[in-house]
C-alpha cells in the first residue's frame, strides 16, 4: 500500500450513526527518514518537541519497526511491531519511530456519540494506550479495508466506513497482553500443521483455516512462516511434492495419476511445481533415479 492520509468531512447526517470516520492514513517510514514525512493540517501536525492535542479518538497500529510514545498519563514507552495505541481526545501526546529502524503505521480517526459513550464508560481509556497482540486480533485487516474504501474515492457509502470504524474499536478492546496470547498462536500453528498434513490432497482455503482457528490471517501467515520456514500455501505444496516424489520413485505411475493423488489439478501443474522446487522436471529426475539404481 502506498503512503497516504486523508481527512474526511463529517456531516450531521453521518453522526446520526453514532460514529464517523474523520481521517485515515498509512505510512511506511524508512530508517532515518523525517517524521512525519508529510505535513498534516494545522490542528493535526505532530511535532516531537512540543507534542500535540487533538479533539478526536485515533487508533494507531504499528505493524513493523519500533519507536516511542509518550502521553499525559504515561512516561515515554517503547513501541514495537504488533502493538497498537489509542490517542484519546483532548489529551497531550507525542510519538515517533526510532530513526535506526523506522516503522509502518496504519491509523484512523473517529468521532461521534458512540465514541463519547465508550470513553465515559471506560471501555476505551488511557489504559488501552499501548497494547501488544494487535496483528492477531484482526485489526490490520479491518484497517486495510478502511484504507481500500477511502482510497477508492467512493465516499457515497459513508455508513460502511462507520461500520468498519465500529469494528476497529471492537478489535481494540479485544486485544490483551502477555504470554497466553503467544501460547494461543503457538497452539493454532500446531493445529494448522496437523490439519494440513491430513488434508493437503484436498482443495484448501488458508484464510478460512486461519479464521476457524481464531487467528487473523495476516498474523497467522507471519507466525506460520516463523515456525515452519514456509508460508502456509508453500507448506501445502511441500507436502504434496514430498508425497509425489515418493510415488515417482516407488511406482511407474503416470504423472497425471500422481498429480490427482497428491492434490495437483494436473500433471502440468505438478511438473511446474516440481521443477521450481527441485530445479529439474519429473521425467529427467525419474530417469536419473533409475540410472543410479541400475
């Protein structure tokens, strides 16, 4: 996604929904780059030396990199990838990426009676100012949907943005901290491995699998790769090719028949995947194997 930010008009009609998206943005800040990289409106301009105060609620997700945040309720704290923070209305704050690492931030700004009521009830509070486990919560996917809608310039369906803003707040309140979440994702990956071992021959939808395990797809994909060295789909291909190679070596079956047995749609697709993985097509591989055995 390209860097952008946009501030949206909030009409009285839209506020009748109780929540309105008033701004959103996505910024990839490379190490050593100035921050913020672009000038925002006067009442939103962020300067580290003096900080700022805004009159709306902002939700900020850091998906890569690291940096710092400081608010009127907390001393300076370290921000790392997989963290989100809330900036409550009319509260002083400042934040920035570590110039040695940079970061990737995704954010929205919301306002309305629903926001006010959640703040008064303490459901949204400074205690939520910095939370780890944001990627697993599905927050990144929801923010990406908002960005796609805003960037499409199709603002005719503002209620959809309001619904996505409400979903974002819900994701935020579900985020917890600590080791139990790490254990949860570890268990999800182990269950996913077992499922893929049992069903790799069948048509598979990895996003549906992640959802069935209660893990956001983006976080599932990252955690699965970190644990196995493969993306989930690469892992499926690895399992299929491992079985295919065994069948090629132990029987004189046709490539089309082997492809059907291991889950490829055709011998052609099996052959392409085999060559990409092992640097040689099935036919010469089989021929070399027979020559070695003879």
